[in-house]
C-alpha cells in the first residue's frame, strides 16, 4: 500500500525489493532507490538502511545522520529511538544521543512520553529519560489524546486483556479478567 508522508512515499525499485527510494505524488523519483530499507518521512527526516546500518536522510536525499545504528525509528517530538549494542536509546535531529541506550524496547514519543521496557520494568519516560510512569502490563502503546492502551496477560495461552491509562498512570478502564 502506497502511503505519502510529507509529500513523499517510500517505494521499492522492483518486485525483489533490491533498492528503496522515494517518489513524489506524480510518481517521479525524488530520491533514487539506493537504500536497502527505509521508513517514512517524519519531521523532515526519514530513517534509511545502507550497508546494514540505519541512519537518516533529508527530503533532498542527503545523509543528515550517518548510518551507524542497528535499528532506527522515525522522529517524533524531536526524538527518534535507536539501537546500539542491543539496547535502545534516543537521538535528536542532529544525531546526538540525548537518552543513552539502556532499554530492551522503546517506542516513539507522544504527548511528552515514550513507552519503554527495561528488564522487568515497563513504563513511560519523559524527554529527560526519567521513568515517570511505571505500569504493570505486558504490552503498551503511545499516548493519544491523553490516553494509552495497555495489555495484560492474566494466564499463559490466554488472550491479553486491554485497558487504558491516563498521563498520570491511572487506569481509566482497567483490564477485565
């Protein structure tokens, strides 16, 4: 499915996906298909993979942050999660590490919070990297409209139960057994 973000869409060069590039809404390549993978443009930058590492390009296709990460997400609220040495942290748009890699998983910032997991701890950090909401859940989503979905598994091999929390970490709808 073709999706445009900031006027450009990520497309594969051929059915074997031997290269990825970006087209405009007229179907013309704006950025030639020279990457082994890529992501959508968000906040003026797109995450791309080149030679097995992830970095970032601008809308003109110029490398802004050199490929150096094991994984890299899109930018949100000025930060992007990256993986170095099997741990996730966050960078700013200049490529500076602003929250050191320390998490087992990390989501995007939304409404000032990002969901993270560190060992058995699951919760949300603020943009200083401080854990501000610790929650007991197995899965979690980003905040939207002041609410985030969390899922809890009460029994092995049973479906997860869904609940919702507010930005204070209080359940507004508790997962029901």
